């Protein structure tokens, strides 16, 4: 198949593009390199020494004999080049990672809030608009987040849709299936709830085919393809803004920094290893919705864990101390979480779990590149609101 | 009170600004004059000869002895001037009309789709962001639409929130109150469903006070204040893109054009006269939510009517023929509609209904300015999708 990966230079996009290329698909990476530019602004670098996109693609040609093409294009700001790209390449599927993906970054100040909303909404809407204008039958595979559901629902988290009973015209309760009520916890998560409505409308009005993957917290760093050469290494964020919780704990353990547990660590979240994340993209692409099918929504996660339990696990295997820092986020101190993930398992996903020994592999990466770590960037400086800022800075 | 009216030069914004000024509030109009510029692009003019904003404001000073100030500012594109404006003026309330408000216009092509999404989302988000950054306690009164609910719900349309039963962790059904499930029928309506989530998040995270008024189709043109001088006259759109259904039928009757009923006219919609619309704004402003209150949502409408019945009524009083044109919109041919509107009635709204004799007044306006009408612009040229375009143009 012909596949465009928007945001294919990023943390999930890069290994996904390589995997799709490795198994024989024709792959185009479309990226404006914004993630690297945000590193410049934040004055930070990936723990792993990622190489420029040109060097990456040469190394991939050498390692695999396969060609992944690259187009530098800002999907949110250059509609007409995006449209031209689709008309020329005629992809069967577009994987859409072209969004600002950090919740803390999205809460830093009005600059980042506005960038996140304007970039993410325009990227998704431009893509949908361009598909309709092109008249092409292109399957959109979008990376959403488990965070669209919030963590205060009535029951197990469904895959996008939920049956609910409403009071009908005659006073009796009528059962209907609806999009699961959104409850975003940050500006970033909010943009993914907006995306859902964009998909809903363009699917209903123009029959655009969409698979929306509501992903949990990604852990791990390299996939088989990224390990083929050091030039292919994937990025690894350990800082308070872009690092994901488990990866951050492992880095902290590697450098003897107390694990930065927010509050008592009672938050339960859904997790997925980067290898599984990439495999899910393949499964979604190779199993497109049929004509006229509504937006297909899968929860892309394999297990749930309480943050405090993760900290204990990392402390045990990495020999670290558990810290407790005031929570910069506005979120429930404690929540339970049961998530349905039948969709991707039905398509063939074999979950990689924390038990699988991959935690040690990440610890090794963290130790190997430990001298690249800036210890002052471990703690997040992004507060959800003025109340949380005062609570943390006053503590 | 100190009140800023964003979009205060438009069809609803102008009479609202005058009304608020007339009853003694200090009013600032903020507008980028985009509605007038869209007229330039569409090569059309308001049926009524509206005057430049400067002339309007001079005439208002003369007629009322009151001063309404004007700031030309693009709320969606100039965040820092908006923030500076709020910091300087310190309004108690901001009425937010600064959005592209035509559904057909929002469906014309990718240009208008993208403009509508980017303008409306950025306008609302910039306002919320700027309020948070300013640290001021400003009440946002937003003009939403009844169209956020769609026209295929299970029962009567509630005011924003609805009680629903969901399957809980233990398999029993748990009752929760949720935002009524959105079902937008156009890109324009979609933007108002996005607005709802922006309000939800900023209210939850930053306690921004918001009243969201889900307005029905507005009919009528002038209010008492607009009639004080011909220079104060309000705009009246009769074209297929910006004209609202009842006003359009009345103009069509005035010039002996068959009434443009889409399909069989089985669509039922909610309506409100412009005088009531303006009065609702006053009621919302003078009754702000309390500290920590969730987003307050009212349905701003006074009655529901089936389009075919409206056509019959106009045909009878205006002596017109009823036409039937293929529907350029993707919508249900027929729907029932029961709407709750207790909120604004509780605050004191006394509904003006079609029975009140105001239809004749609009017919008179339409006849008075009949020589300004371009008959070629009566029919809409905006199609919801390629299927509808083929259906209409092939007919």
C-alpha cells in the first residue's frame, strides 16, 4: 500500500514509518520537524542522539534496501501543498501524527495553549478537507488519546461509542449509542476531543474513512527497525514536559534521582509499549473500515497501572528512591480504570507487558546516554492553572 | 456594567450593542468588519442600506446621547491586541459573536470550510486564553446554536446537559449528567460543538464563567434602537448563503419569487425574533453564573415550526407561491422537535411569537428596499457534499 505518515519524524511516527516500510509498504514521511524545533525552544535534547532526517533515511536505505521519501511540509499551515501532495502521491492511507502531543507543554502559557489548539485543529481539519477536495478514497489513521474519556466515568471505558439510556418524548428511557462523553484534562487532550468531532462530521457528511486510535501512555523507545543502525535510533524524552511517566522514572532511576511521583501516585493510566503501538498502526492500516462505516475507534493500550505501583516497580529493579512532588496538574488524586481493548486484539495484537523484561532494556539505554541528561529538566515547570502553580512553587 | 461586544457590527451584535447601551451599560464594540468583507467577496449587499460603523456610532450618539466605542480588531488573529484590550477595558462581560455564522457559507468549498473552523475556534480559544492570562473575572456570553444537538435525538432537547444512564463497573445502570451528545449538521455547526468543549475545559480548569446561548433561527431585522434613525438600520440578509429561512421567505414573497422550500419542507426548526434575541443577551449578562458554577447553557428560542408551515403562512399573508427546490443540504427530510427553554423564561423572557404581527413589518421592509434585491442570489449555491451538488444541479 501507499502510505503517508504525517509527523513521521516524531517519537511514534518514526518507528511506525520504518515498520511500514520494512514490511513492504511504500512510505512517505511528511513532517515540518516541529518536534525538533520545540526542543530548540525548550533548550533540551532527546536522551538518545537522534540524527537529522536525511541521515536517518540514508541509513534506512542502507540497512533495508528500501526507500522512504520525505516531504517537509507544515500540514496545519500549508493546505495547498498538502492537497497537492495527496493528489500526486494518491496514498491509500494517511497516518496522522501531525499534532503537538504533550499535555504539560500545552499548559505552559498562552503561547503553547494557542499553538496546540491552532496546530492540532488545523492539521486534522486540513487533512479532512484536502481528502474531500481531492475526491480520493483515503483511509485516515489518527492517533488519539485515552485522555479524551477523562478518568471519572461511570464504568469501564468503551471503544469510542457507548450505549446510554435517555428520556424519550413519552417519558420512557430510550437506549441510543453515542460517542463516549468527552472529559479532557488538558488543552492537549481537549484538542483530541475536538478531533473526534471533526472526524464524526466528515465521516457523516462525506464518508471519509477514519480509524481513531485512542492511545495510552507509550513506554519504551526502540523497535526492531530502529535498532538496525545507531543512526536509526528513536528519540527518548526524559524531561518534565515531553517525557512519558514510565520512561521518565527509568531515566530517574538510572541517574539516582528520586522518582517524581505526583502526589500519592494514585492515578491509574493505560500503557502501551512502542513496539505494540507501531504494530497497532499496521493492523489499523491493513484493516480499513468499509464504505459508509462510521468512524472506527480502538483503544490502543495493553495494560493499566497505578502510578505508585510503577514507581515501586522501577525502584525495585533500578534501585531508586521514590519521591513525592506536589502535582502541577489539575487531576483526581486517585482513580480506577478498566479499559476495553478488544478491537486491536481481534485484529491480532499480541500485547507486550511490563513483565516482558523490556524495562531493563530501557534502563540500559538510559545508563548508556546518562551523560546527556540535564538534571535540571527532570521536573516539570508546566502548571495547569494559577492554583496549581501556587501549590507547587509555594511547597 | 462594562461590556465588550465581539462581532458587534453584525446582524445580532449590532442591535445587542445598542440595546445594552440604551439601558445604561458602558459598551465597546470589537469587530474586524469581516461580515461586510464577506459581502464584498460574495458580491452582494444587505437588503437594508447599512451604514459604515463610524456613521452608525455618530448617529447613536445623536439619537441617544450615549457613547459606544469601537475597536477594529481580529479576535482570531491578534491575540495580543485582544489581551491588551481586556487588560485596559476590564469588562465585566464579553458577548462573543465573533464567529462566521452561516452554515451554507461554511460548506461552499475548502476555502470557506477552513476559514470557518480556523476563525471560530481561534476566536473562542483566544478569548478564553486571554481571560485566563489577564487574571480578570470576566463573564463570557457566547452565541451558540440549537444545531449542536442535531435533529435526531431520543427526546426533547434539554438545555445543554442531559441525564443519561450508563452501564457501571458492576453491570448496573448508573445515572450521570452529561453534555448533550453533539450531532452537527454543517462545518459551521461543528465549530459550535468545538466551542462547547473549549468552554467545558476552561470552565473546569480555570473557572472561567460562561453562559452559552444555543440560539434558534433568528427572524426579523430591526429593534427599537435600530429604528431611532435610518443610519442605525440593521442588516437584512436575503441571499441563499446568509439569509435565514423565514426572512428569506418574506423577501421572496415581496418580490413574487416562489418560496424556496428545500424538499418537502418537513424540517422543524426553532425560532426567535431578533428583539427577543437581544433581550436574552441582556438577561444573560445581568444574571451571571456564580463562582465555580459550570458552563450555563440556555436554549435561546421561543417557538418551533415546520418549514412547510412557515411557507404556507408567508404564502397566505404575502400572496406568494410555494416552490420546491432540491435540498442542497444533507439533512433529514422530516423531523420533530421539542425544545426546553425554561432558563431564559425564568430570567424574565417574554416570547415574541409569529402571531404578533411582526411578519407584516418585515414584509414592509422587504418591499421598501425591494429594488436593492439581486434575484440571482435568492437560491443557495452551497452544497453539503458532491452527492447533494449532483442532485441539485442535475435536477
